[in-house]
C-alpha cells in the first residue's frame, strides 16, 4: 500500500514539474511546446482537483492555435475535476465566446462570478457578454434572480424578418384579396427563390387556414359574438334541426374560414417538406410574436393558436385511426368529439390501435391539455415493426383491404406516416432537435419497412398502396431528417456513427432525387415540383456532404473521413446510389482524390441549386477552392468557377436573405489568391496542387506546388476583411469576437501581449 501511495505522490510531483515547464513554454509563446508539456502532465495526473489548472492552461494554449474544439474539451474538463474553481468556469466561458456560443459563455461567466464575486475579470466578462446578448437580470419580490435574454436572429437575415416572412409579405403586398394569394403566383416558372418559396408559403397558409377554422369558435377577447353564434348552430345540428351540410356552411359563413376537408394535413406537410427540407425555417420568431410563418393575415385573433391547430390536426388523425381500428363500430362525429364527446372506442389492449410515439404524444398533449380529457387517446405506441405487424393483423380480418374508400390500410399507413412527420416537426419546434430527429427516424423507418413488406416500390402500384410510398414524396421528408440531424450534431465530429448515418442518408436523397425526370415545359407547377423534389433536396445533400468532407479533412479527422467513405459505400463505383458513381455520371470524374471528390460535389450542388439562392455563391466558392486543393485542373476551370460565384453573388437577393455571411471566407480568399498569383498564365495552364502547412507559431502557410503563395493565410484573410469591412452593408457586430480573439485567441501579430492567465 505504501508503495502505491509513494508512486502516486511521485506522479503528482512529476505532473507539477511538467506543468511548470508548460508554463515556461507558454510564456515564451511556444504554444505547441506548452501543449505537449501540459498533456504529459495530465497523462500522469488528469483527475485530481489540482489538474484543473493544467486543463485550463492547456485550453489557453490551444486557443492560441485556433483549436477551439480541443480547447473547449480541455476547459470543460477543468470544470469537471474541480467544479468549485471559479477560473475554470471563466476559461470555459472564454472558449465558448471564441466559438461564438454566447449563451453558454454567459452561463460559464455567471458561474465564475457566483463562485468568486470579487474577481474583477470575471465580473467584467459577464457584463460584456450580457451587453452582447442584450440580457438583463431581474429580482422578484422574494429576492430570487432571473435573467431575461433577447435571443439573436435564427436565420440569415439579421436585420429583421427571416426570409420566409419577407417573401410572404411581398406576396401579400401584391394581393388585392388576401384570401386568394394563389392567384398571384406566376403561371410560368421563374428560376427564383422568392417565387419558389412563395408557392409553398401559400400552400402552408392554405392548410393552416383550414385547420384554424376548426378553432375559430374558441373563446377569445377579439372574437366578438362568434363563439355564441357557432354554439347556437351546433345545438341546432345536434338536435336535428339542420343538416350537417347546413351546419358546415353556416359555420364557415360565421367564422370567415373554410372547414377542414381532409386536405389540410397534406397541404401543410407538402409545404413543410419542401421548405424545411431545404433551409427555409418555418419556426422563426417574427416581430409580431407569431410562432410559425406564414400566418393567415385575416385571422388575426387566431394566429397565436397555430400550435394548438397543429395538435388538433394530429388529434383528429388519431381519432380517425381509432375509428378504423374499431372497425367503425364507434364512429364519433367530429363536432361531438371536439365538444368534449367520448372517444374511448376500445379498452381492449389486444384490439387497440398501434401508432408512433410522436403521433400519440403530440395528439395527447392536445387531447388532455386543451380538451381536458385526463384519460388521453385510446391508442398505444409501438415500434415501426409493431405497427407493421398490426397492419398485417388487420389485413387478415374479413373485409379489411387497402381500399381507402372503406377506411382501409392505405389510409392507415398514410395517417401514421404523415402524422408522425408533422409531429416530428412540431417536436423539433417545441421540444428540441433531438426529439424531432427521433420521430423523423421513426417515420422513415416505418415507411421503409412497409415498403419492403408489401413490395410497393418494386411493384410500382401506388394507386393501391398510396402516394406516401412514392420516392418523390419521401425524398423531401428524408431531407427534413438530414437537416435536423445535421444541426443536432452541431457541426461536431465526436461520434463517427452520427456522421456515417448522415452520409448514408445524403446519398439516399441523391439517389431518390436523380430519378425525377426534368420537366419538358416551363409551366409553373411542373417546374416547381421538379425543383422541390429533385433540385432542392439534391443540392442540400451534396452541400452537406461537401461541407462535412472539407471540415473532416481540415479539422484533423482525415482517418474518420476515409472510414466513413468506406462504410457508407461512397467509394463503391459499382453501386448506383454511391456518391462517386453519381459524380462519374454527372461530371465524368476521373481523379478520385479526396480534394477532387469534394470539388465535384460542390460543383454539382452549385449547378443544381437555384441561381439566386443564398447557398449558391457559397457552393461555387467551395468548388473553386477545392479545384486549388486538388490540382490538375486547368486555370480556366478556376476562373470560370470564380466568375460563377461572382454572378451568383450579384443574383442573390440581399433584401430577402440578409447580408452575405460568407463574404471573406477562406474558400473565397484562397481562390482569388491562386487566380491572382497565376494571372499571367493562359487558361490551359494546369494548376499545381495547393497545400497548407502549419507553422510553429500557429500561422498557416499556403504553397502551390513549389511556390510559397502566402506565409500567413489567416492573417491575410483578416487584413483583407478589415480593408473591406467598411463596404459590407448590414454588418452586424453581434458576431464580432475580435476583442476576445485578440486577448485569448490565435496570435495575429507579434505585438499581441502575452496572456497573463496561466496558473502559477
């Protein structure tokens, strides 16, 4: 035992010596040397409270090399091994701020001040981040403090409304009759983002209008006598004085909105999958405080009820399934149901319908919360396999078929699948990305399993089984799932399986999208359909693949990239659904180097996307930069890509999308740097391969073949951006972290002061 204690003490002493050596290297601005010593110290003692100082200093050194992800992990560890050490939380706040994660930075600074309220540096840091966030601290009557934070914009438009709201307002401005926005849509296709967006915003509004009509008689201060009048005709209907048709007509006349006709779900899901499957948010906060966009403008008093309207729709989906599950024995009229009628079709566990967890949770939240029924819906949740087993069981019963006219299984599959998709989006908005992603995965696994079980795609018999199985419908839902997964991962590469899952999903989207034939006419609906179910999902999937491959290659994960390329089947040219085979088909790809594959991935994405989309210029710059990284391209290819990026920038509607956040990006600067260096060469000149080389001082040198193009690339970008900053319209200081970068980030100039924050 004494030997173990002695060894532990020796290790601690040695760890302390290494820490001090690391501090000396840090003081000499030898960042890599300091990192090496700190890591060696932690290898001997990385769990005691004393190691918190080493983790903090390691984070400080890593920040000097702009390795903010690694610095974050080190700073986080400092707070774990010694949660009562205030400076560890301050260090984590600094790293969060460098990563522009200002909310978590505020949390860390607040913890540091809580632990050491007399330390001026901690107080100052908290005050600065509060000013950036626009937040205030309030104290209630009991002395309890709370913080009110004004969240930053959630879209590319930082100076007001998100793009969806702007496009919607433009459509309404041209409208003489706000109820008939569809009449304003063009008859012939115009290859613009605004018109494409407006079509699906109008579709969403159409579905939402019908759905809000279900709630138009709910009590509200602005409702006037509507509730009383609807109650009167409801009583007349229930007593048999008027027919159902008369009730519907009178209710529509009183409320001013149409009654739901069963198409509202498909209208809303069609709009959701088209817009959300790309990058148009339908959950953005607006200046009017609405939760979703667009909002029917003539239903002002109902707009806050949009979330309830969607839950109501999901509730009616489950009710419909309940009636089907009961074989129609206990059909309940919709008016009675939403007046508080009993819908307990069956309490028999064996005969109870089986649906997705998401659909049941979201419907129950309405049924129990809004309708006041504590028992919840009569249904049980199941796995995709259990729901398919339930459908098989029903199909074995006498009289049960796929026939939709008789409440058959076609309608059941459609309701479960589409209802789950809608609940996934609602969960994403209300519960977070993780919950939404689980429901999206459930929906797509269910439809895949049903497709495999009844061989729907193989037979092509969509008339019998339903359009829910069509790839043209499923591709945009897969894009919604990919978009949710991509953002839920938060651009980190800590879990290989998550990235692998996204790569497989993206390749599947590309495979589905390429099967859609291009339109043979300029008629609006045909071109819009092709854009929504082929061009948009394909461009998004390719953009995501290109971005991820570039990030893994440049951020220290090349081994992960190669492993994922192998496991996802991306490099298998014999597979029709592999990325490489697709690029060979589209571009004649012959160079299979990683840089060339990334270049052509960006290339096809840029060609596929709408020319004025906010992503198009980014994609062209990505293509041009990776032409340089790959080499063996002709100089005219680089020049052409740069010209395409410039044209896309000119076409981009800045009033719609907001300021161009990619201006001054590394892709843009590298492309222009190489083009200028070889400007005397002819277009047939074959470009040497560009290579990046890290220097001991943390700078990044750029070589092209044997030519040293730039000794400090990051500094060149920063200086160039500073020269252009005065010309950048709409520049928003919210994301400007120059001050904290100068103090704690990568060394920019020789005169930057040495950090005084290492622990002695």
